[in-house]
C-alpha cells in the first residue's frame, strides 16, 4: 500500500509541474489573501489526482476534499511568491497521514526536479539516494535558515531566507543547511511542514516545536517549527530562545 501511496504522490507532483508556469507574474487570484493564480492551477491538479486515488485531501488552497483512510496534507506550491516571480526555489509538498501518524512524504523542487521522499521507518532519500543531516552541533558553525524575520542574532555563522519551508526543512535533512526555524513572530501550517518533517526525522535530523505542541495534525493550525542537524544544536538554540 505504501508503494502505491508514494507512486500517487509522485504522479501528483509531476502533473502539478506540468501546469505551473514559473515567472509569468500572473499575480494574485483575488479569491483570498496571498493566493496566486498558479496556486489555483496547482491545487486543481492535486485534488483531482489525489481524490481520484481514493484519498482524503487537506489543501492549503481548497481545504478538505474527499474521504478515505489516508489523508494527504498538501501545499500544491510552497514558495508561491518565488514561483510567480521566477525565483527557482519552490516545491510541491505532499504528506500522507493515517491513524494519526505520518506514513509517507514527498517534497519535489519544481524548479530543479530534485525530489525528497520518506516512509515511516524506512529512511529518507534525495533523488533515490539516502540522506543524512550534517554533524554540526554548535550555532557558531551553523548555516541557518528562517521562516520570518529574526528579531535578534543568536550567534550563527551564516543566515538564509529562502522562502519555501518544505524545501528548507529538506535541506537540513540532507546536510545542506544545519538548522531551520520559524522566527519569533512567524508560524507555519501543517501543509507547509508535514512532508518535510517526515523527511527530516527519517534522515536523522531533530525536529521540535517551540511551544511543545503536537506537530502531526491535519487541522489548519499554527505551529512554530525548529529543525536541527543534531540534538546539541537544537538544545543550544532552545536555550537561547526563539530568534
């Protein structure tokens, strides 16, 4: 069944890539705040493919559709502003939840074709090859990325703001980044992070929530994620407090 689930996620992500036109600057849809026309095009594909496979869908763009034993929490295009403006860092994020547990996840960088996949208990891959986080254990040596604008400097070596949380979490999972976190006044939703969360955990990264709230949920709730390459790096960051 899990192989079938991943096959469906792959099909969904590929078909989304066929309808999204990066850099067109078509702008906002006008239906709700910060929703682009490209989001609607991608969402139509996601809902069609996933419900057609008998899955329940929770989408950032259209809410709940369909029914089934498994729910796919989907951000059709994470990093919509990047995509609309032609910045090559945006992704489709698909996470399968069954019986309250993450079962499978896929994050496809639609700009490059790089795909991250994970199954619960089976490890994580990038383009089919196993991945692991870096061994960095101090902020002074860490390359970090944030969702939102940090209000203070915690002593990291370098800082990035890339604009697509799902991919940034995966970059911690494969060792490209050492830490990803929301900044003090920022939050994420499950469609932003669930697929990346499974990839990171299966790769061996440490995933936390600043307020100790449950991260695996299909509800449209706010969460404040902290993903670190090592437990020591996570602990140092937590001791200093949210940036």
